[in-house]
C-alpha cells in the first residue's frame, strides 16, 4: 500500500474521524513516528512528549521489551475468550496483586480501559453492598461511559445528563488548597478537618446506609494534579469504615510509577477495597484496564455470580504487553528513578512560582505535576476559572508546542507529566522552554 503524505493523513482524519472533545473537521497535526520520549511530524519536526501523551506512555514510545512481547504473543495467539485461561492473563493478574499487597488483595477483573474499569468497579460495589449510591468528587474525571461519566465531576459529564442524570450518583467537593485560599504545609489540618466534616454531613443527609462506595482519584489527575491535604485520604477511609462504605481509588492516571510508588494510594496510609487501573499497565501500546479487588470482595463473588463481562476482558495480546511493562517497572526500579527525577522537576517548578507572576502554585509528586496559571497572583485570580468560555489557555499550549514541548492542561492548569524514563539531561533540556513561555504569559496575559 502506498504511503500517505502528512497532508493526506490529516485530510482523511478531518473528513472521516470523529475527534473526541472537539468540534469536527478542524485542523489536526499528523504524527509519523515516535521513539523514547519524542515523536515527529511529517515535516521532521521533533516534539518532546512532556505529558506522556494522555499520561499513559509511562515507559515512553516503542520500548523494545513491550514491542517484542507483543510480537512474540502475536505469533502464538492474539486473542482467547475470557472463559479460558491464558498465560499472559494469569501471569499479569498475579503480578498486579503481588505489587499491590497479596495479603489484602486477591483478584483482578480485566477491562478494555479506564472508563470501563471504573464502570465495573461501580457495579461490583453495588452488588457487594446492595446499596445504590456512589459518592464521587466534583474535581474529578473517571471516563466517558454513562456510569463513569456520571461519576465524573467536571463538565465532560454534562452530555450524558441531557436525558437526566443516571440514578444514584452524588458529588461532593474535594479540597484544592490553593484555589480555596489556603497554604499547603501550613493549613493542611484545618482543610482536612473542614472537608471531612462536610463529607460526613453530606453522607448523613444522603443516608450512609444507602451509599455503596466513595470513588475518588488517589491524586486528582486531568483536573490539575491536585494533591490532597495531609490526613485527608486517611479520613475518607475512616468514614468508609465507619459506615460500611467501600472505598474505590481510581489509579488510571496516577498508577504504575507515576508518583514514585507503583500505585498512588501507596503514598497514604490507606488500602482501598478496590482500585482501578489502565494507561500505564501497557503504556497505551495495547488497550487494557482493570479492577484489583480485596479478599473481601473476591470472597463475595466466590458465592455470588459476578455480573460483569466484556468480550475482550483479559485480552491476550494486551496482557502480554502488560506483563512486559510491569516486568520493566520492577526490573529497572522505575519508581526509584522517578523519585530521583522529582528532585530535578519539583525544585524547578517551585522556582517558577517565585520567578513568574503568572504561576500561582506548583504541585509535584514523582513525575506527576502541574502549575496553576493565574491572572493576578496577589488576588489568586485564575487565568481560566472553571468552564471559562474563550479561554486563553490554548494560546499558552500552542506556544509550548511551537517550541517542541508537547503537553496538555485543563481549565487553568499546565500539566507536566513526562515519560518515567526521562533522564536528567532531557529534563534540563526541556524545562527552559516552559520558563520561556511563562515569561511570555507574564508579559502578555497577566495584570
């Protein structure tokens, strides 16, 4: 088949592909190849992937260990139905339980990606408890299927509510210390106590005996890498235990070494009853997600039918990629490398707060970070408050892209979440580009 030009690829895309979260038919950048932390367009321009695409390419692009595992499995057996055992699926399930905590967790239900991981965790929570309600945060994103979208808090849920919201979903406000007017490291105890009191009060008004689960991102991802104040996650766990509510942690974005721990919930003194995953389990090479369940949940479904099923659950080719990826995380001690790189990234981002009047706050854990961009630092006026029409943030992202610094942001945030294999030299080459664009923002967009 004759190879298409970049212009032809972009034209076909604009004409025939339904582009997510965009009006259709607009311009699109065609990408020809990717390798390591970089990708190239058809003109040969190189871009550094400073967001791991959608925070999924944790081990970079075209990692030989994953590519070779996919090729080897494809030569043997690409797919087998979920009712049969296959070596990649069996191996990967045990590996995930082992890196989580084999004394507490027991089994894995595999899905196709993050949204249906959360969808099935919600179903399991309702089956196990016999309760209908799911509590989740306003500052969150859990996916675009009906259940996961209704659990999400940000505006992307609105389209699923045109015919009325799905029943049983209740949102509560989770803390964002900077936007709430507090100082991290100073006001944590106050914020934690206040927000836990509000959550407890809301549970009382909804009836805690009707609540199946509290679903929350271990660390809020797409909405700005929002770090919980000290003690907050432990407090939510305590409320769950108090009322017999299951705790579900969404690890779709924060999992697989992103925070310097294999799973982000391991940064806190909690163990969720279930946690969901996707993205970094295969680094996006083949779609895969899942739910890791505690022994308690697993035991329930020993005596009750698990009313969840997907044609591609535990997809053979995807699980082979997952085995290779998890082996790489462990054998190369990627979590230790992430903490080492945090020692470069975090101080740099904090220096941007001191240097630039447009940077209100820097948040960084591992290689999971974001900057809050403000119009006025003294008043903490955000550059793009929630659901702002005609936001200037796309201009800022375009400036970064022009310099070959590829990332994304939501609302008033710039996320910086590079592949976990990035080196110190590569970080030091790329971060000055961010500094340069922030200078432009200071000069052109701030009061």
